[in-house]
C-alpha cells in the first residue's frame, strides 16, 4: 500500500433535505444503521447506547444542532464532535484522522442497538481492527457489505475486498461478526481514501468522546 493516499472522495453527507425536524415525535425508533439528517446532510447512524441514550455518527455529518430521521422526526440534539477530515488533500498514512459526533437522544424516542439485518451491535473492548480482519459495514445507501481490513493507520483504517460505500453511508458502523452472531463495532465510516473505503477507529472515537465529557464535567465542577 502506498505511503501516501489521495483523499479522492469528499465526505459522504451532501444530499439535500427539504425540511428540518421541528419537534419530537413520541415512540420514534432510533437504532444503528438508520438514516439521519442534520440540516442538508444525510448520513448513517453508527453506534447507539440504549442506557446512556447517546448515539454516534461521523463528525462531518454535523449540522446546526437538531438531528432528525428520514421522515423529519426530531430524534436528538448534536452534543459534541471532532472532524479534521481533509477534503481533497494528499496525506501520509500516519496522519491522525478524528471524525465522530455524539448525539444526545430525545427523552421520548424509543432506542435499541439492533442493526437493520437483525444483529445486535455491541461495544466489545476486545474487538480491534487489524490487517486482514474480516469486517462488515452498514450504510443507508449500500446496505451491508463485507470484506477485510486493508491497513491500519493512525486512528483510522482502510478496507477492501468487498466493502463498498456511497454518499449517505458516512457515520455507519464497521463491525466484526462474533461467534455468538452479534456485531462488535470496530469503526465509524469516514470516507474513501484513494480506492479504499475508510473508517475511524471506534476505540479512538469513543475514547475521545468520553474524554470530552469528562473534561466538561471537570470544568463545570462535577466529578
């Protein structure tokens, strides 16, 4: 794999939205792999924590605050994000990529962690992207596609041999299938680098998000 990769595709969140979500609709279901809309950005929801009622997607999917589903129902509010994804730039593979957003889900939406195909998406600290690892990715445009990890870089990794993506798939979960049939998240889909679909590491993204929450609590005088 070349030392330098070309960011050939722009971030995948550029589909138009005709109207913004206005108010919460009780009972709307929020789950990983669903379509979400923020202003004019259309993306895929990644990990969903039903206990904390927090969801993750790509940072470049962010909007002005409100997050809705494909029908315009309000499901939550943008909480925090990081996004240093280069747009059309040539970068070294040791360049650090941070591209994640947390969403605080509304109190009256229903929440689960079941992917559209029926698998439970879980956070397993033992699941880490390594070269050659079989993985699958779910996006609202391409559905579930599977392949292997091509290369692991600095906080992000590339995929090949069957994983595909299109605009709207950004933020979707990348996962491994566990022996008991569940899906363990290893990444949040970012973009395409050269010919390779790429994702940010789940360990990095979730760790950075938790760090921001802890830092905010300390500033506010909480433990």
